[in-house]
């Protein structure tokens, strides 16, 4: 019941987001039709605007947009005029999702054990080394990590491709470049979660019953400790699946991430709208999934 | 110890979730994301993703480099010197007054689908580019035809009145408003290229996604994936197919100079052909290498004054600012690719034309002029803004030049300029609305003639964007463009340019661009340096297989 309500609530929310995005976009200075080469006559510019209904009042344009949207039509990109927004998303999203999914797995595979280990060996050298490492991965931005990885593994060692997206090998460096930050973040969250869980009463109770330390940590503490990670993984997943401007740009990956930035600077209004809605749907959907996971992980959480 | 039922359920579900995630990922990997394709013969890095591949729509140089391979015009450009040579038309007659061109098409012309290509296709393509509904930005390239401007701006609606017709399937008759010395060059320009009528009428704006896509050029469009690649495949029906040198060409839309260089160095790309695709920090070092080629071409970097704003309405002020600029410092310190500084707008080497000198570096006179204009030692001179956008590929060229100018004007004239960077789309809008005081500018010639530069500053012309206009200048340009005697025409243009860069100075030319491309001449042939930076795909080939 709760989840059905949540899904129903998402519809007006998406409307509000679309309205806000539409208004903000039209308030921003600059138009999609400005260009270095000015048309030979003002008439041409008028024709261009008429063709895309930019000669109508903004509210009417919004109504038109909603109407098209109701028919599943996101419109034509104003920058890449031979492509529809749906086309562009359909081409780029699978690529970004693959990269994002790989980076997510990478972050989990390295982040969770690292967080667990640093918490279990709190105060030991593992803790200090691990914490330093995770701190570094969180602090160094991907536009530094990515070129450094390319320099070491592609240019100096000739082990991996420098860029492009045409073989499984070419996926490795972008996955690491994108996933490192999240791995660090997850490791930090996991560590905090573990430390909190280990101090909680039910662990003390279990320990006093004589449970072995290892099974105590692995079976009982982890389930509580992982909750912050689960909370974080919803928005993180949305972030990862929609691609990254920097990583896609550096590795020349045909994903959707570059469009999030470029569509805005090109004032490609239809594209920006499509992406805003896509992102909103992903965030809402994944948060719902996170809440659902909560009910399964934490017996204290129940939704009515 | 008992694991609770709930926990067991959870573990079960988690396992399922994990496995399904994994399966989903694998599906992705093996479905659409990575397509095994035969390798291309030639891979070229072509800068930004094409906005469009529709000849009537495109305006960017990168787009034109692709479209040139897909759609041919009546003429095409020679790969060596970029002069107009026969294309779809094998010969032409020009009437004695220079206003009527009769083009004789080749009789073996075919679309890539095997259907015949006739003069009606040429007429359709030109009318389509002029049709207000097409909203082609470059429609002005056809305004030299009789009634073309009137049709494009909606003053007349009957396309039959436009000066292009097809008296028979192999003849195109073009009637011009007045003699136009560069009309044959224009016939090779993308806007005038020949496009497939039936496909366009059937698919509308999405006609380029039609398969098979009928093309008139040397290459067919085999694939076009955004931000991934454009793949071209040799068109066997092209009239000159025997001279098409490579079977498959990939054009990659890489706009990051570092990525372009890395791909080239690792052999993933054979050719990188855009001056913006060389990392600016390395430009002087890389240009020492034998596979990096720099050449002059028809492009000028300059800045505009908004002459409708005080104090820039005073030519003395404009001249003073121009004279205080040490252009050598800009090319030596900032651009560093061997650019030549200039005082005039039209680049050296332009066909049938030599520019007069404009105002040079002379800080002494600059101070005198500023004092005459009422600002001795810069006293009382208002603070003003210099507007620019971010260079593509994240370069800092415009910013660095702005800062250099700021320093020169402060040191030489004692006046304060404020740098202001805005987003590119905002920049174009502000420039055309004259919402600026000074603005960074550049112009790349569309064809090899002085008019592509000087025609811009006619009063009210769309690309003027300075608010400046002089009837005397306008009439000189008009007279030059109807003049058939090349020497007299040059004289008229020189008088006009003197007004522009010596007397009135609404713009200050800084330097001429240097074109840069990189490829190994031992492995790649068919690319020649020329003034238009024009390198037809059909003549490029690999001479040696990679060792």
C-alpha cells in the first residue's frame, strides 16, 4: 500500500520537476538558435523559431510539450536536429548504464570489504592505511584520476586502450576512474556503520552470549552497518547510471553523461527537459528501491 | 545457531538480486554497447559531433568535412589547392556579362541507390535550401541567384521565379543578379550540394536515418552514432568511384585535445585534422615533429568594437586602442603555433587580392589620439568590458588574449578593461544584440575570395555585429562585386578595406590562424595544405600497412 502511494505521488512530482526545469531553462539567457554564423536575413531566424514553435508564448510551449510528452514524444533535439531526444537517450543510456553498473560493482566490491576491515581492525595499521587510501580516493577528482590512469596503464605500460568504447578492455580504465570515488565513499560509510553497530546493545548481548567475534561481525553487525550504504546507493546508482561528463569526455565514451552538461550549454531545451525527467524518474525509482531494501534488512523498519 | 526465516529470505533475495544484476550487465555487454565491426581503412579525428549531416542545415567546419564526402555539388574543390574543379557538372559556359551560368551535367550520374541523378535534383536542392521552411542559416550563399533572397525572405512565394532551372535532364541554368567572381567556388559549398528529393519528402527532418540513404558523393553513410562515430563506405555508383581511394573511413567526434593526441599516439587514429585538437601547452613542442603539419589558411582572429556605445563611437578612441596592442606578444606568448600578426582583415594568399595595411603598433600615437579624444593618460576613460566565450575543448586562448589586452591597455594607455567570459550560446546572442563593448571575434573564409571577409561589414549585414556602417564602404563592396575586371575589383576592395582597418577601425585584426593537422606522411597520402583547410575524403589513402 505504502509503495503504491509512493508511486502515485511520483506523478505530480514529475510534473512539478518538468515545470521547474522548463521555467528555469527559459529564464536562462541565450537561445538554442544563436550561432556564430548569423543567418543572411532576420527572416531565416524567424523561420527557424517558427519551425520549433519558439514564436509562441512560453506557457503555450509548455502545454505543447506536456501534450507531446503524454504521447510519449520527447521532441527533437534543437542542437542535433536530425535526432529525436528519445533517439539520443536510447543510443547513449545503455552505454552509460553499462559503465555506471560496472563502476557500481567496482565500488561495492572494493568499498564494502575495505570498510569492514578498517572497522574490524580499528586502531590497527590496516585502519590507518585503509582510511588514508579511502580519503585519497574521495578527495582526488576524476579529472585527475582519469588522465593519471591513462598515463600509467595506457601510455607508459601499453596495457589498456587510451580511450574509446569498443572492447571489454576499453571498459576497465573508465570503470576504475568513475568507481574509485564511490568505493572510497562506501568504505567510509561502511566503516562508520560497523563502528556504530558494534557499539549497539544487541551486539553486546550477542557477545555476552559467547558468539564468536567473526560470526558476530559477519552475521549480525553487517546487517545494521550496511544500512547507510544502502541509503547512499540509491542516489549513487542514479548518478552512476546516467553517466559522467568528465569520464565520458576523457575516454570518448558515447554515453549520455556529456549531454547533461552540453545540452544545457547548447541551450538544447528539449534535450535538457528529457534528461531532467529521466534523471528524476531514476532518482525516484531507485529511492523507492532503497526503501524497499530497508524493510528487508532492518526488522525495525516497517511501512504501513 | 538459527538464522531467522526472514534473514534466509533476505539472503535468498539478495543472491537473486545480485545474479540478476550481473546477468543484466552481461546482456548489456553483449547486446548493443559494443558492436564488432570490420576495422576502417582510415580513422580520422574530426573534433565535435556533427550537429547535422544535412547540407542545408550545417554551419560548422567539422560537419562540412563529413558532408563533403556524402553530397557533391556541381563543382567540387581540388584536394591540392581547393580551387573549384568539375563535380557533378563536367563543364559550364558563362555568358559574356557573367550573369548566366549553363552547367552541363555528366551523363553517368547516379544516386548511391542506382537511380539516375538529373538536373531536376540540382534545382530541387537549391530551392530547398532557399525555402523558408528549411530555415537554412547559410541560405545567403544562394542570394547571388536572381530572386533567391526574395524567395527566402518570403517576398515572393513562387519558386519558379528563382534564377535556377533545368531546361533538360543534363543542363542546369543559373541566372545571377550580377556577375559573381566566386560563383563556381560557391557551387562546391555544402549549402548548394545535391540532396535526394524523394527521401527528404518521405522522412522530413529524419531523412538522414533512412536506409538506404541515397547520396550524391563519394561515400555512403554506413553508420552514424552520436558521440561514437560516423562511418563512411565507398559509394560504388559515384561517377568518379575509381578515384575514391579508401573503402571505409571512420570519423570520430573527439573534442578533447589530450584524448585526440593519445589516440593518435597509440595508433587508434590515423589523422587528426583540426587546429583545436592539439594540446595548447604542447603546441610549440609538437610542431617540431615531422608528422605535425601547420599551414596558413583563410582565418582571422580579431576583436570587435560596439560603435554604438560611448566612447567607442569615436574612431580616435578605437584607433588608440588598436595601436596600443602589441600583437607579437599574443602570437609569441599565447597562440605559439607560428601565427602571423596582421593589421588587416583579409588573410594573405587570398585569390586575386592583396590587402592594404591597417593601423599598426604605435603606443606613442595611441596616447596622442586618446588625449585628442578627451582622455589624456586615460583620465576619465570609463571602465569597459571585453566579452568572450570559452574556447572549445576547454582551451584558454580567448581568456589569455583578453588578459594580455587588459594589461597592454592598462600599461600603455592607463585605461581599465574588465574581462568577462560567458557561455558560448549566450555569447553569440549578446554579440548579435550589440550587448557588449568589445568582443572577441574570428572568421573563417567560406570560399577563397576577399568578399567572404569584407562583405561582412556592409551596413546591417547579419554578421556585422558592430553597429558600424558607412555608405561609402557599402557602395565600394557593391561595386566590387559587380566588377568583372579582376584588377579593378581588387582596387575597390582595397579602398573598402582601408576604410575598415585604417580609417574607421570598428574591428582590430590580431593574427591569422594557422591550420594544424597531424598524420604520418609515410603512411597517409592525399592530404595537401591549402588555404581553405579543405581535404576531400575521396583522395585520402593509407600508403603502407602498419608495421
